[in-house]
């Protein structure tokens, strides 16, 4: 069975997709509650013959395209939320509400709408179903988990055989990059409080000073990453906040430490949960203090299915040319809650470089108030999603 030429067809949608992306960019919303974004996407999906449900606990959208031929289902995901960041791009469609689509989720949403239009136009040939997952709250606690709880993975009524997502980044324009296995790190937040007994800074011998303890712990956590973990399964612990007293002549009762933790395997997070309290409690005890450890595990590691990813790399190379596809040597230490989907469904997450021509791709990164993305790539983004999904269903036909 032949696969439609989605790349050519997508060029006819480009103007509309750019308008949609710029509307979303000018009106960014945060977290779980995205009423404007949800309404805008629902209007764009109207008339495509999709089975649409909206979220109960968040402003998500699940749209199902039932193909004209029987078969399983493939999930395509786009996240929709922005960041609490004042935009400084100078674009004529820049946000003015104090929030910004600095991670490209406006591109993801518009690209997924484009994929829905491309695939709906080929409904009769489609051997199965497509689930379009429009997700809020990727930037905060994570919207993927509540969407899974509300049934996104069962929405088609048939098994999901694959899941795909594309994330734009400030990198070489038009270059698709991915890898099989661990792609992005899991993360955890560490909040540590050392309890002592404060007093006057001139009489430290009369106190149980928590400040030296928290300082030693900060250094010990960094040493731990090179002495407890394999360098080929890296862990990153970044101490980002230290808090003591509010005056130079006061030894406080408590001192606090906050750290961001990144990891690439289940073994690493299990060991971290053992070693971090051990280090904190023993150093605190040496200073006649006690340690209160709050270790909160966030998103798991994003793991691409190796077999699905090998096929995805080959297919993207066939459609866009081998010079536009690269296999990453190592994972990224950023985190992504599409990991929850990939824990349950084999699939692939792909990066797409979207720095405009003439702009240094190293000048700004995602989450910068000055980062810009080239929405001239929305046609390719939509076509890539549509092609991966359609081809995967064709595979199931043998």
C-alpha cells in the first residue's frame, strides 16, 4: 500500500498553520488551564470528522480519526502550554501578557493540527485509527499523566501500536535528530533542611550551627555523582539554592538546600533515593544537627523504543533526505513528560531544529526570552508526523 506524499500536500496548509501558530504565540497560557488555546484548537479541528473529547481535570483535547479500513491505532502528541516569561523577541506577533511560548509548544500544537488535516484527507485509505493528543501542562507538574488517567491511550477503542512526538529546538534549521533508548533524563527535586540550634555569630561554640553542615552536603552531593555512579549512566546534581539566616551576625536554627537532579535509568534514581538521605543525615549528625530530606521524583526517563526509532529515522530520511536526519550520540539531560506515554506504548520522540536562517542557532536556547522559531517548518513538521503514523499502520497490515 502506498503512502501519500504528505510533504507536498502540507505546503498547501502552510499559510493557515503559520496563522494558527502566530495566534497561539500572541496569546500564551500556562499550566493545566488553557481555555483560549483549547477553543482555538477545537475551532481548527471542526469539520474534520474527528471524535473529540475534552479533559475533565485539565483543558486537554483528544481527537480520534477512524480510518476507512480496520486496524490498530497510533498516537500523535503535541503540548500546548507556555512559560511564565516576558518575551523579548521583537516579533510583530510577540506575546504581551507576561507569558511566552519560549519552548515552541505553539509550533507543536499547530503542527499537530496540520497532521490531523493531512491524515483526515486520507481517511478512506487509512488502515486503522489516529489519536491526536493535545496536552496542557508539560512545563509544570505534567499533563500527560492525568490525560492517561482520563483514557487517552484507550480513546481509539483499539490497541496503540506506536506513539510519536516532535519537539522543536533552537538548532540547525530543518534537522531531525533522535536516538533509540534513553533520549532525555528523568528528574527529581531535592529540598533539604538541616535543623540545629542558632545563636549569636560571636559564640558558635554555644550553637549547633547548621550552615557548615549544609555547605558540606552541597559539596558531597557533587562528589557523590562521580563516586557512586557509572560515568556511562550519568547523574547530574545541581545545587541551585542555599538559605541560612537573614543577618550576618545570626547563626540560624535551620539551613536549607535545594537541588535539581537528573538521571538516565531506574537504577540511578533508586540509588539516588538511598544515597542522598544517607549523605545528608550522616553529615548533619557529624555537626550535631539533624537532616530533613524531601526527595520528589518527577518525570521518568524518556526512552525511545530502539526498533521503532530505527524505522522512524529511515522513514524521515526517505521523505526529507538523509542530510536532514541525524542520530544523536548521547541523551539530553532535559526532561519531558511524553516519557509517561513511552513507558506504556513503543514509540519515538524526535527533535526538529527550527532556528531561522541567518540566526545563530547557538545564540539563544529554548526557554530564553529571545528565542525564535521558524514557522516555515510547520509543513514539514506536520508531514513528518502524518507520514510516521500512516506508515506505521501500513506496517501492521503486513
